C-alpha cells in the first residue's frame, strides 16, 4: 500500500535526523556555546549548572521515555505493515541496526551509567511490544476485512 511507503520514508527521516543529532549532540554543544557568553565563572561554578544549563563535561542521562516511545511507534509500524508490504521489514531492519550501533556507542562512551536500572525496564518493554503485536494483528485484520467488503 501507499501508506507503507509514507511510513518507510517517515522512519528513514526520523532515524537519520535523530541519530545524527544524537551522535553530534548538537543541543548540548549549542547550550555550552551559549553558556560561554555568560559571566566569568570560577572553575567550581563552571562545573555546576548555570541558569539551568549543565556544563559540557556533564553528559546527562538518556531521555528514555522519548526514545522508548519512538521505538514502540516503529514497532507498531513494522508489525502492521509486515504482512501488507514486506519491504517495510527490510527498511526497519536497517533503521534498527543503525540505531543499535549509535546507542551502543552512546551508552558506552557518552551517557552517565548511574541511571542503569539493571534490566528493570525490560519486562515493561516486552509487554509493550506484545501489545504492539496484538494491535498490528487487529490492524491487518481490519484491512483484510475492508478489502473483502469492497
């Protein structure tokens, strides 16, 4: 279907822009650059937040809710269109592969490991993926029922 092509384009753009910004860390760099225009700070003040802006030496933590919502949207799309347009699976496999490489690098070398939960989020994520699978089956059944009716 034509909608599958739209969603494939959406996921390619979302992944390429999102992963590029993740690797470049553009937002922290711009905030650090703007922070340089502030008053002359001592070394201790430079190591702390100034007006809510953290220093560049503080990588912060991963925004897990935003990342998880994007991944679940991608799962719903790939599971919904897997039976209708199998090319979607190939495109999403490339997207997930690129995201895996980027986030492994970010987790290993950039983000603060203090927010590591030791896998406590895993059961919730699996339940959400199973719900995505059920939702995808309902969508496929609805599409097939509509095709039978017309």
